[in-house]
C-alpha cells in the first residue's frame, strides 16, 4: 500500500528535528535583534563597539566580494571598450583639445592666485594624505548614508578627517575601529558642508537629501544666482574640509537654492584618500620674509613730520637767550669803572 502524500511531522524524527531547528533559529534571531535594539537605545557607546566588532568581522568577505565585483566590472568595461574604440577615440581627441585650452587658463589663474596669496600673507594648507583606503561597502537603501573603509586607527585615521575620491569629496570619518572606519557620506541629511560656486565664489552650503543628491542653499536669501550646470566646490570655511575640492554639479533650481548631483558617487568608487583636517592660518609677513606694504611711502610721509617740530622751537629758544646774554657785558664796564675810580683818590 502506498504511503499517504501528506504525513504529519510526527511520523518522521528528521522532520521534527528540522522544525525544531527552524523555531530555535527564528527565536534566537528575534532575541538577538531585540537585544541589539535595546542596547542601541540605552547604551549607544556599547552598541557602537559591537557594531565596530561586526564591521571588523565582515571586512575580509566584503573585501573579497568587492574585488570580485571590480574584476567583473573591469572585464565588462574592457569588452565594451573594444567594440566602441573608434567613437571613443574621436570623442577623446575633442575632449583633449578642450582640456588643453582649459589647462592654459588654469595655469594663468594659478600664477595669479599665488601672487595674491603672497601679497596677503596667507598660506593655503592642503590636508596631506593620511591613508589610502578601499571603500568596501556603502548604504544604498537606508535613510542614513554611511560607508565603510578598510583602514582604521592603526593606520592613523581619526574621527572628523575628510575623505575624498578622484572625482571629488566623499564625506568625513564618523567612527574608527582598529582596521575599519565608518564614513558619513555627503548625501546624508546630517552632513552640512560649506561650499562656493567655482566660477565666481558665490557662498552657500550643501546638505544631504538621503537619495544620493544634496541641497545647495544660499546664505544670503535673495535672487537665486545659480544656473543648471554650475560646479560647487568646498570653500574651506570653518576648517575640516580643504578648499576647492569638487562637491556637486547643479541639476535643478529651487526657491532658495538648487539641487545638486554629487560628482563622486560612493557606489562607483573603489579607492579613496583620507586627509588631515584643514586648518587655515594667517602668516605674519615679518616671519615669512615679506616686506610690509607701502614701506617707502610710510617713510617718506613720516620724515617731514619729524623735521617740522625740530625747526619750530629754534626761534623760541633764541628769544629767551637774548636777555640772558645782555648782563654778561655789563660787569665788564662796571669793573673797569671801579678800577678806574680806585686810583683817583690816591
């Protein structure tokens, strides 16, 4: 007789063990989730430590998966580039001509800026690279935007240091572990960066929207000067981020500013650079060996002022000396008269 199609688990010890294991895993997962939720609410510091340990444990497989993903992407890019080599070559030649003209203009502007900074006595301190890291993962669906690097405090990374890629700014370091770091991305709503427009220096600030873009808001509310296609760079105000690092390009105008698309996309970025925090300094012209401004004019203008007071008291000093010099010849004739009268009685 054939066995029935649907049998209760009680007839099979293996089925009972599978059901029990499933319930046990579900209960364990739910208990661990509730425990982590309570720990993050009542003790954020301990939860941060647990998260750092989890990041350290997940770093090796994440690094392996990232390497595999980059390899597949590189192979596909090389394959597509082989079939599109002709059109790309022509486009690259046109772009090279445009970049050659821009390079000449940039060199002229760089020389002019160097002379202006020398006159003002200002030194622009670019943050030196602290470490080169691989961006092993980034949040894509959460309302908060974070990324993880495969370097930490052992490599010199500290909290607050800016992180940038080849195309522009990525964010800043929020937490550090021994060999991993957590980065707050520019697209996060908690990240506010002082920026300016590259072509004329219009000051604004960017704030993340949580969807891979940023809001560019003006500091002085008035007529919106932005245009679609404007490039925004860091201004360096307030420190942390060095100036002139590309941030976003404006793609849509709003009532009080614009919406910008980030130039450096974390999802398409493999390697990044962690830099020191930017701290601008005002240099003393005497310490830097620069002559103070208008030195010759100040010396020329100050010379007559010292000479005029010296000439004014000269006649006044001669006036009181005249009566003092008059009595000096008087005793001489008196003495002569006395000596002349002395021998007469004899």
